[in-house]
C-alpha cells in the first residue's frame, strides 16, 4: 500500500495545464459544421489511471461524435499508455458504428501515460488533404513528455483538438512516483546494502 502524502497537488499541476490548453483548443467549432469529408485522428488514453470503464465511455462518446461526419470521412486510431501505438490508419468512419469497444490488436504498455508522444504520432497521421481534427480522450495525467508545449503548437497552427476528459470525481487516478532514492555509491561484491525509496501517490491504494 502507498499512502497519499500532502504533496498531492504536484502531479495535479500538469493535469490542470493540459486541461486548460485542451479547453482553449476546443473552442473551434468549424470542424463540427463542415459539409466536406474529414480526416479524424482519435487519440485514446488507455493508461491504468483511466480504467476500463472510462476508456469504454470515452470511446463511445468519441465514436458517437464522429458518426455525424459527412460520407467519405476517414479516421485513424492511436491508443497510448507509456508509448503510443497506431491501431487503425485511415479507415472509413462508418466502420465505427460496428465497434462498441476500441480495437486492441496492438500491444500496449498501460503503466505510464505519454500524451506528448501520442500527439506527435497523431501529427504524423495528418495528411493535409481534407479538413482535419484530432480528438483526444484522456484524464490529463502524464508520466512522460510535455503535452502542454505540443498542444500550444497545435492551437497556434489552427488545428482543433477537441477532447474528452473522463470523470475523475473518485480522485486523480492511481499515479505514483519515486520522489527520491538513497543508496550507497559503491557496494562490495556479495555484500548487503540498504536502499531507501521515498514514494508518493495521489491517493491511498496499491501500485506497481
């Protein structure tokens, strides 16, 4: 068990920064009123802090949103945890109606969350041929990368990044991290040594 410490606001700072930039990026309704086919890139957070229920709820919301796109629209799906994977590339949007759950044929490491890398992969999936949008479903927690800088670049380029932040009323997730490590600089071969880890978490709970 890991006990939550008074410094719980620290991991929330990155969440708030990401949420703010995503909220600003959302205010671009052009893509929702277009009559032309679109290229949509779905970026779906499947890290442990999301949980299966949130992932499935996010997927259903995103797919319902894309169902109203004009005929000929395409989608790509990027799933991410510690690193992103390209799950589907330029598929017809109408296929989403037959997928109540996100496809998961690509292996994924769910023990971390790298929104930065996922958005960079999304950028490479953009073709510039059709009106385009990146839809990001995440709880905003990052263990790697710096999504705030990249989101700012997306916004400055005029590319909408609508997002869905699943309900986090039960806490900020199960994010845990090592604050410090104390160990001797050298240990004789075969000798025993003491190592001290200071670990913090957003809340009480089991962590790996």
